[in-house]
């Protein structure tokens, strides 16, 4: 498994911390202008209040894990959430959740060894994971109220990388990932508006993800391939866009792509 290359990002953990605050503020702006009873089509069965509660709870839980520098899987997810007494308090509660995370980050060494369910066994894993939980649910909130989400292209490419690199480790809570096996088939995903190029290899025992670089010859012979702007590719990975949309250039084995997207949800 390749370590993500953030050489063009400066300090990636610092960027992730700042982006959590920015994405939360954008989320709060949506919440303040909408009914919290609004259904969220991209999260079936949820309303905006469920979306806010989930996102703030994740921020608070991850903050607890980071403060504890957990070295093994947690035995409990019990966290003091301090939920508001009424729905009109949820926007401020979400703001406070992000503030609690920011307070945790202030004393954090992102390179500290730490248990994580994904590929990167360091504290920075949880900061990056918190960011994309927050960003994707900000997008969900905007979609729910009829807004067109805008995602920074470099942040989106980083999100695609974060999704793909961690997906092989997600089977314990997303069991369909175990179906992503094969006999050497390959899938190629490429951003058209920024750096971001990944080759997935399906094997009998699972799959691996190769993050390609400018110095790596681009693979043109993959069994299936999708090219798109980074933001659209991120939304595709998370099931917020369909690959039949005009945003995507799709080539190769359609059955392989169908199997991938049917089993890569998390």
C-alpha cells in the first residue's frame, strides 16, 4: 500500500485541521437557513437533524480517541455529546463540536503512533477521516436543500485518495468490501483537473490500490477506467453521483465497474 503523497500540500494535517473548521462553518450556514425536518435524499431515512447529530458526534468521538492516543480498538463508543435541549440549538452545537476538535488538535502530534482502522496508524489518520466525514455531510446538507455543492479540487483529490487507500480495511463495518476480489483485473480512476491517479488491482485475496505519481507512466490498459474532475470523482466514490452522469468519461468493462460500485460503499 502506497503512502499518500502530500508533497504539494505543505503540511497535510494542518490543512486538514483548517478544512474541518471551514467545512463545519459551511454546514452550519446551511442548517441555520433550513428546517431540520428536511429529508436528506443522499442518506435515506435521515433528516437534517440526523445529519447534524451524526457529524457532530463523529467530531466529538474522534476527539476523544485523539486525546486518549488510543493504541487498540476502542471497547466503547460512549461519548458525552452534550446534545442541545431543542432543535434550534443544533447549529450552535455543531459549531461547538468543531471547536472541541480544534482544541484537541492544538496539543496533537499528528505523527504520534495510534491505532486506526485504516492504512495509516498515526493520529493524523483521524484528523483526515474527520475532515471527509464533515465535508461529505456538508455536501449532503446542501443537496438536501437544493444547493449545488462546490468542493475544492485539491481537497477532493485528497478525499478520493483517502477513500481508496482505506477501503481495503473497511470490511469489518462494510462487509461487501470482501466481494472486491478477482484474478488480476484492474480499475483506473483519474482526476482531470488536478493531480490524482489511482490503479486498483483485484486479487483472489482482496485488492490493492496504487497511487500513481507524475513520474509513473499512466496506465491506459486497465480493464475499466473513469476520468472526471476531482470533485465529481469524490462524489462518485461516496455514491452521491452516478457514473452515467455527463461528468464522467467511462471506458472498459461495465460489469467490473458495476461490481466495484455495488461493493465499495462505506
